[in-house]
């Protein structure tokens, strides 16, 4: 009897050791799976770079960009059209009504923005000599107060600054026509793609509720339910990203408008709205949105121009480094550090386009991974 109890105790001890070993192995497996995932992403980026896949992909994307624009427009407006459909309105009528509202808003914005910007830019071009004279006078006043500083030749420093200002003024005057032509070409090309995309989007939106179902039927029947669930998770992740982008742009619009109003800029709400809209574009967007405001501000006067310029720099610094990562982390359920690292990695390998798609792609990958983890318990070993 005594030996039998001792044998049972030894058996229990062995089971405990086995469970502990399995737990350690599972932890190691978890770490290895994460490392393999990171290594796979790294290998893919190297292959993209070495095989010049990125250039070819970008060229193809530019050619078929209207299709993506149309699909995005249809996807964006589908909830509104679906809501109208639930209220008894046919999708064709709902799509038409949605497009009328959308195009009316765009028409009002463009109609009020272009005349004002055109007049202010013309006025600024005419005032360029006066602007530089005012800058010189302002620098003269500063240096007149610094003449008593020893060991620094203020006259030489001032002459160097004036020489650079004159060179910059000449280069700016000569480059303005070429720059205007380049901007107009890019603008008309973008408008053309956008118009074609809107047309494609209109026809997609009419039957958009059947698009995902038609795509899912391409998969085997046993995979269709899981595929539908994955699509729903990805769709939710993308809509969270859009909500975050709208919240971020709205905040930039409000803060910029307030700063422009305090600085005395003409039409502060209009320029604030333009900054908010262009803020969606990473890196280049803030400069595109801030340039017209700075031009108009300097045409009004040096103090206004300097105040608006500093305001835009400060706002965009805070937005890019703190506000956007925080808002995106809350909307996409990603950690702010993950958002920042995603922007850096995708921006390094794929430029501005990579930065624009980094957060939604990471959010979609997270949604897919969590779906399989919840279904099969890949990492959640406590459920097993």
C-alpha cells in the first residue's frame, strides 16, 4: 500500500513537469512566430526593393487609379445608400441623391476657394518687391540694435543675408511661371482621374451590396463563411481608419481656423478647411494646405505672414508627432508606437504612398490575425 501511494505521487509530479514544459514551449513558439512574421515582412520589402517591384506596381496603380477611386467612393458612400434603401428608397435613387449632395458640397468649396486664391496670388505676385523691401527694413532694424556686439562683423552678416534674399527673389520670380504650369498639369490630371473615378463609383455603388457577395462566391463553399467574416473585420478596421482621419482633419481645421483668425488672415475658415482636407495626405499635405494661407498672409503684411507661417509649422509638428498617432491609435485600436513605427517603415520603403496606407494595412493585418487567433487559438493558449 505504501509503495502504491508513492508511485501515484511520482506520477502526479511527472504530469506537472510535463505541463510546465509544454507551457514553456508554447511561449517559445509564440515568440518564434512573431519573429518569423517580422522576418517575412523584412524579406518581402527586400525583394520589392531588389526586383524593382515597387516602381512597376506604382506605374500600374497610376494607370488604374480611377478604378480604385471609384471603388473607394462606392465603399465610402455605401452606408448612406444602404440606410436610404432601408427607408424604402431604391439604390439608384439613393445613389443619385448621395452624389448630388456630395458634388454640391465640392462645388461650393471650389467655387468659393478658387476666386479668392486667384486674386490673392495675383496680388502677392505684384507685391513681391514690396515684401522683400519690408523684409530688408525689418532686418535693418534688427541689426541696428545688434551693432554693439563685439567679435561679430554685423555689416558682413547683414550683406550676406541681403544677397541671399535678392537671389531668392530672382529665382522665385523666374520659377513662378514654370511652377504654375507644373501645378496646373498635375491638377488637371488629378481632376481627370477623379472624375472618371466618380463615374465608375456611381455604377459600382448602385450594386455595391452584391460586390462582396460575388467576390466571396469565388472561394470554396467551406471557406465562404470565414471569408465573409474576415471581410467584415477588415471593413470595420478600414472604417475606423477613415473615422480617425476625419477626426484628425476636423481638429486641424478648427485649430488652424482659430490661429488664422487670431493672426488676421482673410477668410480664416476657408483656409482652415483647406488645411484640414489636405492634411489627409502625409508629409506633403500640410505644405499643400499651408502654402495658400502663407501666400495670402504675406500679401496682407509681414507680421501676418510670419504669424501664419509659425502657426502652421507648430500645428503640423504637433499633429504629425502627437495628435495623429493618438487619434489613429484610438480609432484603429492600435498602439501609438505601432502607428509611428508603421509610418516610418512604410515611408522608408514606399514613400508618401506607403505612409498613406500604412495605418489601414496594419489595422487590417491585426484584424485578420485576431480573427484566426479567436477562431483557432493561435496565441491564446489559455483557451485550449
